[in-house]
């Protein structure tokens, strides 16, 4: 494919070589280490490294054309300067991989909490109705029923369009993160449906303010197709603001909340929703008002896409497994253990509310904080835990370059200033879980949050690689007391 075919809709600032547009392109990469003869190398400025610093390396490896957004003096290779490398990469990837291939019906889900659960619910609804689904999200990427490891909630554009080109699925459902939007990972992709679940305090290390975080999320809705439909949760001011803005722009907006002004009126306590004056049952196996809202988003979106209501409600009434989301286990003495990905104060409140409603006698909470991430939300999460639990244990989580000693000190400082006497710090995550396990009483709810389906990046005392496997490990030895726990 000639470069000119890939650059048709891209704003070019300067072409340093007259022959650049006629160069043949055999492949695309934004990683100089993956460049081979005939590759188009796109230099992207990143958070940790700038691709422009690796242009020489890419040329040495055989790059036939380089695209970047910075000036390159005295280039002796075909180079094209563009306004935005990230957006150019996405458009080039789409043109290269999706040439002559139509996109499936495309649904995007954005918001702070609930994206993964809503995605799995939508997938189940469409598949029960006879449609095949591709999904892109935090847990994995699934194409033609084959799962691929997920590196980000929203894949980079090369991965996204390469997998979409391989897909024979009828529907593609994407979790769209604020990082993915800001970094142009879905640039050039237009959606049949977009869902806004909520907005909570998160990622302010990246965005700086809730307003910037919101505007990033809101910008995604400019990628709705002309006849595309937006499903917006208006139970928060952010959703109301977004729905009003989109309506003023003439977009097709459908709101979900409990007021008579909403297009879908939700009644979680009564297990039904109202649409167009008609009441429909919505019974779930997953407890919690937050999961009822997730189900409402999935139900309404699939209904707007043409799925029959009876099929939707029948599907949602079945037990749905979402990896690392409110996964429930039983202690041998009858205590309930929940493993969940929750990593914001709002998400924790939802889980604690659910546990209390389900009859928890005591709540024991085990959680930590990601290193190198939004530090401003940590005290809010601890305050929510301390005020809603009988006992909490602050413990380790992924460090992302932060020193273990620094994180452990942070836990002690947070516990001292925002915790209470019922809590404690136990940095080894497996020891923290075992402590809660050993002291569990019938009727307790032990809630372990922050990791969900993910594996550990640190090595702990017991030889397990996740919260879920730690529970299984402890359960195995509790039921076989003659065996001794193996310690790493």
C-alpha cells in the first residue's frame, strides 16, 4: 500500500521528501524495536519515552517512511510532519488494516466504574440473541471467541484495528478509558452506541482536575455516528451536564435514572425498569444497586440496538460471571468472601452498601493503593472504609516503580491520620488475607478490593499470584489441616 493511501485524511504540516507519499508501506509500528524493512514508523511522544528519539534506530532497521509531529533537521530519509502523531497513528492503522472491511456494530462504554460489568452484560445479551461479540476491555480482548491478553482497558490503535480486521463478529464492544480517549487510541472510530456510566474521583494524577477528566470523557461523544445513540446515567451532576450538552448539539440522547423525566426509569428496590410507559422486570443474580444500574445500561443499549425486551431480561436473570467483579467465595465456617476490582471511594461505598443490605454482621476490608497513581483519592478511600467496616487492613498493591518502603510508610501515615483503632497495616497482601481468613466469624463479609482478576506484581509470603488464588489456597489447607502451608 502506498503512503498516499494511508494519509488521505490526515493533516500534514510538512513533507521533507517529495517522494514520501509514493513510498510503499509493508507494515506499521510505533515501536522502533519492531521495525522491519518497509515499515512505516510513527514517532509518538509518550509519558515515559518520546518516539522521536528513536527515529534513527527505526531508519537503521529499515523504516521506509517516518511520521512525527516534530521538526527533523537535515533528514536523509522520507519524513512527514503531522499535527498530532497519536491521531495520525490511529487513522493510518484504520486505513491500513481495515481497507475494504466494514466495521461491525460498535458500542463504547465509558465512565469511572462499571465499564467491565456492563460490557459482559451486553456481550451476554447479544450472544443470547444470536449475535457474535468482540470485546475489548480490562480483563481481555475477545475476537472470534478467542481471548487475547489485555495490556490496557482500551487497546492502542494498532492492536485495535489489527484485531478488528481479523474479527468476523457482528458486534464490537469497547471499554473506553479516559487515557484511551486522551491518547487517541480510538481516534477515527465512530460508534453506533455510547454509554456513560458515571464519573468518580480517579486518575487526577493524569487529568489534574475532575473538570478535565469529565471533558475528556465527554469528547468521546463527538465520535457518535449521525444516527448513533448515547445512553447516559443522570444520577450525578456530570451525567446531567453531559446529556444536556449532547441534546443541545442535536444528538440522540437516552437518559437512565429514577425520575419521571428520564427515558429509562430504574427502580432497583422493586427490580424493574420503565421504558415508554411500560414496566419490565429486571432481576439479577449479582447483588447491589450499582450492578442494577450496570444492567440497566446494558438492557437499554441492547434494546435501542433492536434486541427484544424478553430476551434481554431473560439473559440478565441468569448468573453472570465477570472476572474479578464481586466474585463470591465461602469460608468453611460460612463467612462470605468478596474479591472485587473496586479502586475508588464510590466503588467501595457501593460494595459496602451491598454487603449491609445482604445481611453482613461484620465487614472486614482488605485493600491497598497503586503506586505512581492518583494519590489524592487514597485518603477518601480510607475514610469510606473506616466508616463502613468493623475492621480494615491496609496492605500492598502494585507499585509501578514506587519503592515498597515508601508505600508502606504511606499506609502507616494514612492509617494514622484518616483511619481508626479498628484498622491496621499489614503490608504483605497474602498475610493480610490470611489474617482476615483466620479471624473470620460466621456472618462476616471479608471484602478484598483493588486487584480483582489481576495477578500480583510483587512476591509475598504465600506462593499465590492473585487474591482469588490466595483464597483458594487458604481454603484448601483449611479443609485439609494435616497439610502445612507452604511459605515462599
